[in-house]
C-alpha cells in the first residue's frame, strides 16, 4: 500500500528548510565569531579600521586567496583545517540551494537560478564588506557559484532529478 502524503505540506517543509538554511548562512557569514566574524563591528567604524579591513580582508583579484591557501598549505603555513574551511567550505556551502530551488519552483533552467544565486552571494559579500565582518572576496563568489553549479548540473540529469523528487516524496512512483 502506498504511503499517502500531501505534496503541498512537503513543499512548505522544503521552503522552511530553505529559509532555515539561509538564516544559518547569514549567521555564519556575518556573526559567527568562531570564524572571525563580528557582524556589528560597523558600530565601531572609523577610517583606520576601514583601511585595515580593506587592505587585509577585501580581495577582488580572482584566485588570489585560493592560491594563498593552497601555497600556504604546501609550505605548512596553513593548516588542513583552514584550507578545508576556506576553500572546500566555500565550494560546498551553497550546494543545498541546487537541491532546494528546483524542487520548490519546478524550474530546471540553470540560468534563472544562476542569476538568483549571484545576487544572493554578492549581497552576502557586500554585507560582509559594509559590516567589515569576515572577508569580502571574489574567490568566495567563484567557489560558491562553482559548488552550486556542479551539483545543479549533476541534478539536472532527468534520472537523478526524478530520484531526488522520489526521495523528497514530490513525485509518484511510476
């Protein structure tokens, strides 16, 4: 006997999970002191603090930070943990959106989601810049979009997409 379920309730649950995950990302990227975030540092804003932040935590040169971490690890200056958190972590952090967005909106067009994710990630990077919390880094954008894109394109495969829908009970067994 098939399990009866309400697709609408399942979709609402997915939306709630997406919103909770979004709040977690904002918390981690702006306020998590374990990773050096001080979201309210803007309260102490002054020109010398801003200059220091701009010189040490602001990067618009693609692959500069990624290279620094990889070279630093190779020279035993950077720990594996730091490399993982900063490079692999930025690659992985937005992957869940590749699952949530297509399941919620039933649209499989990559370009639509790419624009949404670019706006979202740039917003986070901009908030990090104006609050001087964490680093505002083009490499974060590159890694975030790359992670999102890899999983999105894998899931775009119809067989994988149908399997994911079945896992979340959004599609009847055929």
